[in-house]
C-alpha cells in the first residue's frame, strides 16, 4: 500500500497493522489470540524471513510481489490451505491493488500451499533446536549438511541443554553461532 498507492503510514503503523492482522485474521488464532511465540525484538529485526522460504519456482514470485508490499514474516509463519492462499492473494489484489499479474497468481498460490500450507512447521523464530524438523534446518544457509547430520544424531540420543552445548557438538564458528542464536534456541 505504501509503495504502490502512496499510503502515508509510518514503520510503526505498518508493524501495528501486521500484528493486528496476524492476531485477528490468522488461522492459528486460538481464543482470540494468535499462537505465535514471543520473540526478542532485537533478534527479530535480524531475521531474514526469505531464508525460511525454500527454493522453488514460486519463491521468486512471492519475493517479487508479496514482499513488495509487506514483510515475509506474516507469510512464513502462516498455515493455509491452497484455497485459503488463493483467497488471500486475490483479496490483496482486489482490496489493496497488489501489483500481481494474473499469470503469477497460480504460481504464488501453488508455492505457498506447498511450503506454508496447513502443515507448515514454522510458527515463529527462534525455533526449538530439539524439535525443529530437518526440512526446516536445511533452509538455514548457515548450517552445512554435516552440521545438520550432527545435530540430528545428537538429539536422537539426548536433547540439547544449552546453545553452548549445541556450539560444541557442531563446532560452529562465531558467525554460524550468531545466526544460530537468531533462528534457534533451546527450550
């Protein structure tokens, strides 16, 4: 709305609108509240939500069209059926004049239905490294395949008790540890 329609709203107002929509229009709503875990605000600003969207034909369309109007967090943490995604995308086009060409609607909807559909494993960041699925770990570009295998092997025997234990088991460098602290935690 800001980019295409010239809406005069501040960053703070954008955050409030997105939060409201997440709380009141989310399929994860339970008893009037969205079931998203609270996140440290500083770490939240460092999250690259695009990283949590897997590669695929529709990702480019999502990044080009959806992210041009709002952040990707609201997409990444969602759980919708294909029909619900179609309704959301066409609602954005009809109500907010989202700049999505007709031929891009189905690739966007198909991608979202597969990767952030009703079984979407991502409901927030940071994610519990003791239970986060391997498919989600593979999206985290700072973890190598070997790191993921070591993580999975360790947690198959016992849960991680701390991020320090995680660092030692995976032998992470400082940069990978910094990213890990944004996306992962021990609960």
